[in-house]
C-alpha cells in the first residue's frame, strides 16, 4: 500500500545567525506584500536602504541566542515534531518539512499528490497566504488544510500544556495569578486590506481555550498580542504593556502561553521568554513562559 504524502509547512529562518544570512532572509520575507502591505516600490526602497542596514545586525545578535550551532530552535523543534509524528503514524505517511523563503524545489508530478498542513492554527495572510503561495509554486496537486483554531484536538492539547505549566510553577512555589494568551500581532490596516480573519480567530481560540484550562479561573485569563513592529495601528492590548500593567496592579506572578504557534518561535522565545522575563524580574515579579506544544 502506497504511503500518503504529508507536508508540514512552517515559516523559514535564516541559514545561520550571520548578518549576511539574516539580511538575505529578512529581505525576502519582509519583501513579500502579504507580510508588509505598503506600496511596493516605496517599501522596497525603505527596506533595503534604511531598515535592513540597521535591523539586520541587531536582529542577528538576537538570533545568535537561539542558535545551537547547527540550526535554530524553531527548526529543531519542527524536526522533532516531524520525527514523533512519523513514529505515531507508524510509517504510513511520507512526511517532509517545507519552509517559506527557501530555495524553489523541483515541482512534483500530478501523481505525486501531497496534503499540506500549515503549522499555524489561526489563518493569517502573513503565514498561510505566504506558505500557500509558495507551496503552489513548488508542488502540483497539493491539498492545503485551512486553519484549525477551534479543533478540539488543538484546544485540548493547549489546555493540557497550560495546566502542566501552571502545575509545575506551583510545585516551584510560584502561584500564578494571571495567565496571558499571547498571539502574534498584526497591523490593523493589513487586516482590512486582506479581509483577514486572523484577529477574529484569535478571539475565538481565546474564548474557547480559557474555558478548558483547569489550573486557573477563566476570569484570570487574558488575551494580548506581541511582536509589534514599526508604527501604525496594531491590535490591542499589547503583551508587554498588559503584563507591566498587571504587575503595577499587584499581580506579580504571571504566566504566558502562545497558542498561535505549534512550535516555539525564535522571536517569541527571545521577546517574551528572555527579554520580557528579565524586565518583569527587575520589577519584582515572576514570569513563567509556558512552551508551545512542540
């Protein structure tokens, strides 16, 4: 019996933390109009003449913190996920990983049909749109699954991971007062341009997930958005602002979980799990960053 063919599609990473590799990756990713919806010519000029010369060296230092000498954390976790999935499916599927901004590969024949799962639960043009476009360019006859932000297997897996994280924190003497479900932020203008369901799907996941968590009351679960980049109007509340406000109100023990990722992302681990955690500690608080499903 022929094996079924499955693609696990993920956002790419730079080849290494070298400035040249980071610059090349950011130029391709941020240059995609689905990622940044500004007028193309003006954005390309700004990106290449002003943003990349300043941002690439700064970003490379952050990438270095999550590089194990061979690959980045998110790619390592994705490979681990693939290996576990192969074992669970008992070799009934041929599974390959596909990353955005990677070199174009030779297209498959119509007979070599694939099913593709994009590893982001909530649909967003900056993830699903980019990956769907590249998958169609690289494969023929590929069936791409849409978002799964309200699928029970996903919600219950997230709730279990959160409960485990809260229980572990309590065992270490940290009694979590507030839980923040933090999703990746998006410019509101871009949401309107693409008629993107992303924010509404984040809200739906939040409402469904907070009812399934057992280790904390649903009234103590909040939604926020991290990783704002540049000016303009973005989704509110912002994760950092919300957490600092909670601390000022006396909620010193806070946990953060990111339901928008199936595996820990480079930027999010650095932004929340390292830098924000350090900032919270300087204010006398404690921040527990609960890992993704991985």
